[in-house]
């Protein structure tokens, strides 16, 4: 029996083929139009929390609705309520990784919709995952003894890496847990610039947030290695067991790079796990002129890279590499009876390498985008981000009302508006009080807020050495020099309006 539409009450199955084909064509146009016209949208909404929810029915639908109506509601209710990360004037965080081939990769993945938990449940998903992980390893110049696994995010990757570190520091923790055993308190060291994912991992693993020790960074926002050494020695004296150091290649605020070789030497001497968080910056090792960021990687125990931040793979796609991947498998392998038959044969069952059982076929979208761009296409796009970041830095340094707040690294620029005239001080406009650092902090914060509220561009703010600074991240392939120039003009105009000379 053939049904013409989804609305036919006798149809208990899927959308009829012809109707589906029509919808797909309509959707293809919608996707192409969205991408082509993205610049006409506001970058971000300027509504109060709850504005989107207020327009949506609180009750779930009783009867099915036509796709056309749902799609028109996407245009009417969802698109205006979004921050458009793919907009060329979105300059927040690390820029963004949307590309047309990446979108195609996501679209191909949707109808396949498999569970990549074991080799048998989908050989192609498992084997392609192994292949793309190894392509990336080769691009990064990582030795062959590193094997990897794809997770959703770097935070999850770091948690898994530190679980292996914990097992190494306290054997049988997997089996017996941490309590009621004669174990010392484990310590994890990371810099004051590192991502909070280390604390999240410590919370999850029962190590405790307070056992993540933040080591101060130097003038260039890199972990102070002498201080790390001292802190470890003091901790040992007090009976703690130093377990791991989490270093960063490309810190979240300034993209600074820790001195991996020196820290690796300490880790070897102290028998500690060395993790490298290269979530953002690790991928720059693909550029010969940035090869220095990967110095010492061969001494690491684990490295996390987020292709969804830097290598044009749509969110989410993060790779954890572990030297001797078997160490990770031993901590997490556990085969439920129902899957025993599925695991008899197989090259690799990725469910053994983490807490997740069900896993998306993430490798496909990486394969599509990496084949579409090739190494050369990726490298030239990364170089363009670096060129734009340095160009912006030049503009900043030639305007004496602004100053760079950190060395420019990769695609990230941190800067501060400092050209505050006397009279706009703590007591507000017209007061004779000279501006304080706090009032300059407030101005910088207000600048970012106003620009984001304008819908014309989107920046982020961060704190460096306790001071508020503005931050721009480049990475979006749609962001050209012209967009950056427009953003810089907007920043200057907004600064003028906030602090007139
Ligand atoms: C250096 C660094 N590490 C880790 C993370 C966490 O990444 P994810 O969102 O993939 O967990 C971030 C996020 O910005 C980051 O900048």
C-alpha cells in the first residue's frame, strides 16, 4: 500500500519517498540560502533570557505537523534567537569551523545514523575512525606509538587521559576505587592559564578539585617551570603524590604555549603523567613555521586535539592520543554480555576506550572535510588566520588608545582599550577623578557588551593578570580582511562613544 503523505492516518511508517525527496530539495535550498545570506543576519540576538521559550508552546504536540511548518518556525523562532557562530563577524572564542564541505559531511552522516560502538556494529565507522585518527597523527608529526580515539570534546578527552594517569599512580583503582585504601592524595598540576577541564576531570575521577594545583605563569602566560618543580617538591614533602601535569599548547585566553620539553623532563624524573592540552593550538603543528609548538610531544603520555576548534570539522570532534593506547583500553574495557558476540572479532571496538557505549559516526564528517581541503588547503587557511591576527595587532599598536594585552599567537588577539580621558573616572562622566584600572576594566567589558548587543559583530572578553581585556579569535573561513577592518572600526567607534575625547 502506498501513501502519498505523512499525514495519511493509515501510514504508520516513514515519510513516503516522493514527499521526502521534495522536502530534501526544499531543505537543500534552505541550507544553501542560509549559508549564502548569513551576513544579512544579526550575529547575536539582544533579547532577555526566556525570549525564545516564550514563543514556543509549553505543551508537546499531540498530532504530527508538516515539515514545511516546522521549517518555517525554524526561520521565525530559532534563527533569530541564535548566536551565529558561522557569521563572518563572529570573532568570539576561537572563531569557528563551519565550511560547506563540513555541512555536506554532516548531511551524509544523518541518514546513515549508525552506532559505532564495536567493529561489528559498523565496520566502516570503526575503520574510518582509525584511518582519520592516523591521518591527523601524520599531519601533526606524532610518532606512530600514539594511538587515538574520537570523543565529543576535549574535556572528555582530558578526563579519560587522567583516568589512565590515576590508574598508573594508584594501581587497581579501576577495580577498587579510591576510598578505604592506603593511597596518598594525588595531585595534578596545571598553569593558571589552563582550561578548567582539569578540575572537571578531577571532580569526576574522585581526585578532588582542590588537588588540581594552579602554577603561576610567566610574562608570556606560560607555566613557570621552576615554580612547578618547587611546588612538586613541597607537595612530596607534605605527603601528596604528584600524579600528572596538564600542559597547554594554545591556552584559552591568549593561545600561549607551555615549555613542553622542560616540563616533560620533570614528568620523567618524577614519574608523572604528561598530558598536553592542544585542543586549540595543537593543530598549528601542521605548519612548518609552527612546528616548534610540538617540541617535546614525543615525551607526552597523552595529547588532545580539537579539530572542531581548528581543523574545520563541525562540532563535535575531539581526538585523544595516548602513547600505547592499550593503557587506555585496560582502564575502560568492559564487555556487557549482550555485546559479547559483537566483540569476538574485530580490529578495534571503540567502546573499550571510554565510558560511552553508543557512539556517533563522527569520522565521516572529518573524512569529508579533510579530503575536500587536503593538507594544503588546511595549512593555507590556518596561515590566513595568523596573517589576519597579526594585521589586527598592527592596527592596535598604531592606535595609542589601545594596547596589546598579550603576545599574538596563532589566531588570537587580546587587547585593551586604555585611552580613557581625564573626567571619565570612577565618579562617571564629568567627574574630575582620574580613571582607575577598575574603571578601565568596566569600560572594556562595556565595549564588548555593546558591540555584541549591536548584532554587528561578536567578541569575547577575558581577564589577564586580573585586568579585563577584549579578545578576538579568528578561524572562520568566511571572515576576510574586510570583515576584520569593519570590526576594528566598530570597536573604535564604540570606544569613542563610551569615552569621548
Ligand atoms: C585550551 C582548551 N582546552 C580545553 C577546552 C575545552 O574544550 P571542549 O569544549 O572541547 O571540552 C577549551 C575550550 O575552549 C580550551 O580552550
